[in-house]
């Protein structure tokens, strides 16, 4: 039986830095009904993403979630009622449906229809969702890896990083990963095709890093910023590219923390440092999903999921992700067959 | 009468940070003779450039000048003897001829023949030389100013900056300059077409800077790094470009000084920060000089020179330039008609 009420997790108070369960509360409400041009989605999977930290504070690329509002989240769900002729009940969609069971939405909230040919619905949130699109399009737009170059990926076993590493390997590069545990390092080597990987928590001294990158670094795919970035930048080669896809290692930016000044490196080595936000590249989503789907069906790309059961686990899942404790794409599952989780 | 000896200024000791006269000494030697495929140039003008500080230390883009070697410098001189059929006596050349009266060189040391149609020979070192080429090609390659955008230039009255400002104005931009004195600010407004300019030594507080850039900054043409850059970066708009052409405000980079960490700005605003070194773009020099020459003859581009007489003044001229005391392209004149300076 579906729940009589719509379970919702709303922002209770704005976190000063890293969000945790204490910043959210349940606020159940009647299941809403779609108006003209709208449809009702029942969420099946919630996406837990590092970017969600940024959506809780001012100064990012997106308007912050309001206190009292449902936590912003990507999700996959199925249409259960519709007053939009383009979306019939039973259709599965990927979009901005929030930390809740039910969402009334319109086309503006959609990122994609879920293509059943691409495998389980949850993959629409990972390899065929924002993480996969980020890895693919950021490498295409900024990284531009060339055969024989060295590509270094931070959060190498994560949802974005694990794809970036595999795509760089496909491009003929020497691929080096930095990850936060020995287990993730093993996963990088066994599953994600890295030539070398290092547990940065065991020490990031320059000689160790240099030994993994004997020809320097041509593309730094950076999801972390912080001390990891500070260790990598001096290894960058002339005409190196730094893809800034995330800043997971830095919890607070007001005031900005200090870092070694980089203008001299940028100038002397003619580096190109660029920020990448996948939502700027919607026009390329369909082609990218098609390409990632083809490679996946050919067995050339692997991805892993790390699934938490139940809506109530979402805040703790986000906190764990931000501590680097995930093993693959972090998801919250809301239904298991007919059972509500 | 030409000197019987070749006056030379050699590096006496490597400076820890900013070079001054104490780091150089005279070491006169017999005038050399060209070998097969070489020619002898008599220098007329020496170029004094901010980049010369970088050539004295390790870690830059160029091999450091050796202690005891002639100081590396661009110059304009006339061929007085030649064993290279491509260069006849009387021809005027622009190249790497060093802080000395005479230089034996071959084609590898040349940047360009001096085109008499472009005006006085000294202009080959300024608007038609590395400064002009840097301003033109860096804007073309990285800055890409679009009509209606705001372009902010540091060292706005300098040899590179004054051209960058004029070229941005030609491109239809709102152009704002930062310069190091009230006199330079006046020059920016009167001579170089800036819409607004600010003496950064009188205070670089955010509200003053913001008032000059009411629509933010789309292109930051940065020749300084340091506190000036730290004040400008927060004003950058989404998809802003930072052209790193110099780092004149920072005297020492070992160890790197600290700065506000920028990854979050780069990511959230999708900035593109790139280093520009004009010597990577030799293939475009001839076309750029032709274009700059055409605009100059049409009266659309102005440049100023700041001339010191006499070889011995070169070290002090460099130190003054690095203190920001120049008024236009800094040059040392070595001959005045028949008179040696």
C-alpha cells in the first residue's frame, strides 16, 4: 500500500558547514494533485550528490534551498497521475523531485526520460545521470585527453571519478587515481581501469605522487580542491588542463580558506583551469547518454552503486558521502516492489 | 666612433627576489666576429621587460640566465657584418641580442625584421613587439572580449596593458584600468581609451572597484597577480575569463605565497583561467603585426615610450619598471646618431 501521506524531508536549519541529519526534519503532507500541464511522480530512487552541500548555502551556482522547503534532490520516479499529455502514467522519469515520496512536477523539472534499454532504473541516476554526464562532458569540453597523456583523477572511485578514469583510459591515457581508502584504491585498480592509484589519507607526499606520474600530469580531473589539489598542481605539465568539477574536500568557503598562490604556475606552464557545471550542457545530454549506453552494453564501462534503504536515511547518506564513505554512486531506495522503505 | 670593445652587462649574482644594479656588472670583451651562417648586430635599443625578473630564477618557463652570462634581453639593432646571405649589413632586426653593444647571432635569435613602414625602430620593441603581440594575441586566444562585456586590465598604463585596454575598447567593451599612480590613471583616461580607471595604491576596497564595474567583470587581463588579483576575482561574472599575462606584483614564488583559495569561484562561476606566453604563438606574429600596424596608421592605437639613455642604465631601468615607475614601454637607448650612450 502506498502511504496515505507524502513523506517529506525539509531543511530544518541551515548548516554552517557540512550538513547532517540534525539539519533536516520530517514534514508529512497530503499527497498533492497535479494541475493542468503537471504530473505526479512517485519517487523510487533518490540521488545523493556532493553538490547538495552547495545547494544549502549562499554563494554557489544555485539558489539555496529555503528553510522549511523539501530538500532539493535528483530522483527517479514513475508517473502515477498526469494532466500533461506528453507524460502518461507508468512512464519513468529522471528529474528534480526532492527528498519525498511524491512530487508534482512539470517539464521544467525533468532531466531525461529513463531509457529501459540502458538497464536498471537506478543507473539513470549514475552512469547515465549527472555523474556520468559530468565525467563525459567535462573531459570532452575541458580535459581533452590525448593518447599518451597522464590523467589524474581525485575521488577516483566515486560516481564521477570512476567514470572519468575509465573514459580517460579509453582515450589512451596513463590514468592515476587518488581515493580515500585502501579498499577504494583496490577498486580503482580492479574495476575502473586505473594504471595506478593512491590512498591520499595514507599521505600525499610529493615523491609518492610523482612516482605514480613519471611524465607529470596533463589533465587533473579535480573533484576535491583542498590539500589534494595543492599536492597535484606542482606536477602539472606545460599546457596542462585542470577540470574543476567539485570541491568536496573543502567544507566552508566563507571566508575562503588560503592556498598556495597559483598565478605563476598558470603563467609559466600555460595551464588552463576551468570550472565545469553539467547543467550548462543540456544540449549534449542525449548524445552523451547514447554513447555511454553503447559503451556500457559493450561491457566497456563499469559502475558501482552504494544503496541505502529508506527515505529517512537520506540525510545520513549525504553526510557519509561527504565524509568519503560511499562505495560507488550513493542512492537511497524508496520502494522495493510494493513495499515502502 | 663605435667603441673599441663590446660593452656587456653580465649577471654578477642571482637575486633572491627583485633584481637591482647590484646584481649585474660590466664585463667588456672584444667585438666578436660572425662565423658561417651568422651575423653581427649592433644594438640600438634594449627592451626592459617585467619578464626579465623571471629569467633570473629557476622555475619559470625559460632557462635561467647563468651567472657570468650577458643578461638576456630583447633588442633592436642593425646588422654591421654578415655571413648569412639572408641578412645584409644595414638591415634592422628585433631579437635576443642581450644587454650589450654587439651580438653575434643567427636566425634562431630573431623575432622579426623591423618594418620601416611601422614608424620609428623603437616601436618594434613596443606596440609591434612582444608587448603589443601579447596584448593582441592573449585577448584573441583567451580573453575573447564580446561587445557589451566588461574588461578589467591590471597595469593598465603599461606597455601590454595600455594596448589591451585599447583593443578591448575597439571590441566594444566597457574597459576599466588599474594603475599604480594618479598620473597613470589620468593617462589611461586621456590616452588609452579606458572608460574608468583607479589608482590601486590609493586603496583597492571592494565597493570602489565594484562601482567601476557595475555589471561585474567578464575578462580580467591580469599582469600583476597578488592583492590586485584577489580584489578582482570576486567580481568575475559567470563564464568569466582570466588572462594571466604576468605576475608583476609578486616578487618571490619560492615558497609560493598564500592567496584565497579559488576552486569554488572557478566551479560556481565556470571561470576559465589560463596562462599566456606569447612565444607559443610565433605563427601568428606576422599577421598580428600587420593588423596592429594598420590600426596604428589609422590613428586608432596609441603607445608611449619611457626611454633611458645608456647601457649602464639598464639594471636600474629594470628595477624601476618592477617598482611600477615607468611611463609607457621602458627602453634603453644605446646610440644617438653617431654617439654611443
